[in-house]
């Protein structure tokens, strides 16, 4: 992890690029620089590398054919394409979309944009753990519903949604189903021909599973109605024009191969470290765990500490060499409680003191020891200067 020793506990924001991934990419930055659309040999090499990567992604996701994988610039683009591309292509059939209030902004903002274009969006309620109830999905379906989009797992609180049940309902009603699976690659085994046969579109992003940034993919099941996203050249079967990011695509191919090779052992290691970290942190007074206690991503922890500003906590931990985040990485810099914490009903004051620690391959048991040594001290110091904190204070829910 570089020269200075950092305790990196922000794997949900991004991950380091694995050395094997960098190795695989290097030749495509150096000698194999050809444009995949060119017919001479260095172009053909690029094309071949892109197609090999497509096959690796299809295999890792259990897709029926590599042609169902479309390369994009990342999770944001994949989500935008799935939402807007489906909505516009099906608008003659109807203009109603179902989603949740805890989606990433890459889903929520395209939905808000569609509302300005005459679409109606239902934002399903979630429970205190951030879980969507499949029965509510079914109850909110209308004659003109043209898309259901529910994330596989939440990036802030780690809650894993009942995607299989929701997909089944969507299929029974003949409605396309999209899921943002950006946070689950390498943590939940996917099989789009069997267990996940009711998922029509699935977004992923390479930098969340130890691949490079700025590259991702959208899985589109054969036969799914969707508008082309980028208009121009014939790349990605004309659906997403633009010279391919060969280096990124090769890196993502290697990364997904590594990430899905041994999901069980990886999860076991993370869950073990996470359990010790969680138990230690919950000993700090006036601290609550956000998200579902069991149905959550193996490396995710999200706590709210009363009488503390998450931002101050983050900065003090940074000074001690610990990288983590408050609320969500994408909304840090603003002190408004995140939309996810609001949706699960946290009081604004409680939500303010939120810290997300996400474990991954950069962590060891020593990291857990260090955080458990530092965090209670830092929380204590911040509370000592808080005008609202009295040791006999009661925790607000
Ligand atoms: N969806 C989820 C659930 C995410 O966590 C993220 C990134 O934080 C994104 C989408 C956006 O992905 P990208 O950074 O590749 O645009």
C-alpha cells in the first residue's frame, strides 16, 4: 500500500489496484497501443484483449454470452444508461419507474431527471435497516410501470437487498429489472443464468474490486429493450460508441477473475476481522450500528456516535493514519446527513456522527488492533469538547 503505512478502511469508496492487475495492463500502455478498430496486428491485439476481457466478465457473472456485457466508464455511467436508456426506449408503454430512496446518486439523479421529463417515480420506503420489502414492490406496480431498479447492496450501510424476490416479481409482471451491483462483486457470487435469471441489467465498476478506475460494465440480458447510450462509432455493437478503454478493460478482466476466484475464503477472512472490530467499537458508549446486523456486506461497518461530528472524527482519524469515511464518500464535504441515513429514520443529530469503516484486502488483524486502540480515545477527546455531552447522557434513537 505504498511507502507510508496507512490503515485503509474505505474499500467501499475505492480499492487499491492489485499488482497482478497492473502487470496485465502494462503491455497495453506500452507496446500494444493499437486502436481495437484497426485491422493491422497491434489493433487486432487490442481487439482480442477486449474480447478476452468480455469473456472473463461474462464467466464471472454467469452470463449466457459475452455479448451481454457492455463496457462503460464505470458504475455511474452503467446506472445512467440502465435507467435513462430503458425509460426512454419504453416510454410509449408507460412512464412509471420504481426504485428506492437509498440508491446511489448515480441512480437517484437520473430518476430525478426523468421526473422533469414527465416520468413518475415511486421511491419505496425501507425499514430501519434499509431493507426493501418485496411485497411493497409488488403493491407499487402500475399498468404503466416500465422499470424497477433496486440496488443489490447499499454502499453506506452495507445492507443486502432481497434481489431474488424482487427480480421474480418484476419477471412475473413483465417489467425489466435493473440492479446496481457495484458493491457486491467479489462478495456475493452471481449467476445470471440460474439464481439471478430475473435480473435484466446489472451495473458494476472495476475500482470497487481492485481494478483500475474509470472503467465498468453494464450487463444487458439479450432481448432487453434499451436505447443506445453513446452515438458515434460501431464499438460495443453500436450501443456505446467510442474507442474502447483497452487498458482499463484488460485490468477489469484480470480484477474480476481474481475477485471471484475465492469469494468464500475472502468473505470469511473479512467477516472475522469485522466481527472483532464491531464488538470492540460497540463497547464505546452511545454508539449504534447502522444497517442490517446479518444481511450486510462482509467488510462493511457503519456506526453513529452521539455527541460527535462525523467530519471531525474523520479528520482526527486521518491524522492517526486511518482512512475511512463519514456518511458516504460521494457526499463527504457536505455536513448534511446522507440520504441513506435519513431514509432509515436516523435523527439528524445522530446521523451527523456517522463513521463508515469498510474492510478489504488492504487490512490485517493488526489494523483492527490499531483502530480499536485509537478510536475510543478519539471519540473520548471529541466528546470532552462537545457542549452537549454529559457522561450521564442518554442515547437518542
Ligand atoms: N453505485 C454504487 C452503489 C456505488 O457505491 C458507486 C460508487 O461509490 C457507484 C454506483 C458509482 O460508481 P463509479 O465510481 O464507478 O462511477
